[in-house]
């Protein structure tokens, strides 16, 4: 998934729109070497390798404090594919345009294809033709954030074991300071769930729900694995076939 997401970012984003920084949170196996290879190929601008898994919040804070060089930064989880170009604009340009249009919003995430546990929060926005829909804690699905504001509220400076709560924490801090958060209605990301050799969230079947940070709930989107035809809409047939070959 990580390799596919990085290659899709390269494919779907103008070179001048972004600088990609990847933090490897003490992964094992061949992942560190895979990331180094992608860095050497020019797909990753900066690669940070740490030897101890510090958790998601700490990883976000390391990136905020050591790798953010612009007024806005985007949190990209390694299981969310960016959409292709639309009308000559890439997904970064489109997200940035929303931040300029809605100045009181400090964080806006791309729309995932399914919202587990919340119902369809986009129904009324789709009918009304709205650009964004308010949400208390949009996650790391290509979430654009105002760098100065995140610094202002203290970033992710807290001790927190495990993972899965970073969006609630940082968005809660932004709300405390009077800022809003939302999902983009028309900028869609494809959340990958893996194929049948993983659990319903794309994690090893040996992992317990509390270890991955996800609840062991039942939903049709989590029982069938990724549709490679749908994946191909986001990253092209060649990358989709390669993804299917590696995890199928």
C-alpha cells in the first residue's frame, strides 16, 4: 500500500505542487529498503528513518517540526490514494484553493469513499452543491493544514500510546482556538483496505484491534478487499495491476 500511494502521488501531482517527506516509524521487513529505493529514484524528497515506533502523534509532530517548509502541509496516510488531475489542476491545488476560499478552516481532508460509523455525512452537501462539509475530526486522508495555526495550538505535543486518535486531538485543539475543520466534498481519495490475506482494515490478521487502532466492526467495505478496477481509476492500470500482483 505504501509503495502504491507514493507512486500515485508522483503520478497525479505536478512537481511544483509538493515536496514529499516520508517518516518510517520503525517498520520491519523490506519496507525501509523499499523506501530508500523510492528516495533514490526521486519519488521521495526526504526520508526520515527512526528506530523506535513512537506512535502516530509523535510522528506527525516530528514532521511538523523538522520537515515543514511551507505555509501549508498535507498529512497523507499510507493507505489513501490521491485523485488524478481534474480540469488541469492536481489535488494539491484543489485543496489549497479551498483553504483560500474558507479562511476560518484550519484543516480540510479529502473525501473517502466510505465513512465507517458516521453514516453519509455528504448527502446534504451533495444535494446543495457545497464545496465542504463540517466534520469534527477529519483524518489523514490528504488533510491540508495551516502550518502556523498548527504550531500556534501546540501541534501533537502529548504522550499518547497507540494510534488512531491523532485527528481527534489536533482538530480538537484547533476548535479550542476558534477554527473549523471539514471534509472536501468534491476532492475524493480512495481508502485502501487490502485483499483477503489481511484483516478488514488491511492489517495483519495477527494484530488485535487495539493494536491497529481500529474497531473490529462489520461493514461491507471491509469484507471484500480492494476493487482493482476502482484502484486503477486513481493510479492507472499498470500501478493497480502491480499492487494486485504483490498483495493478491
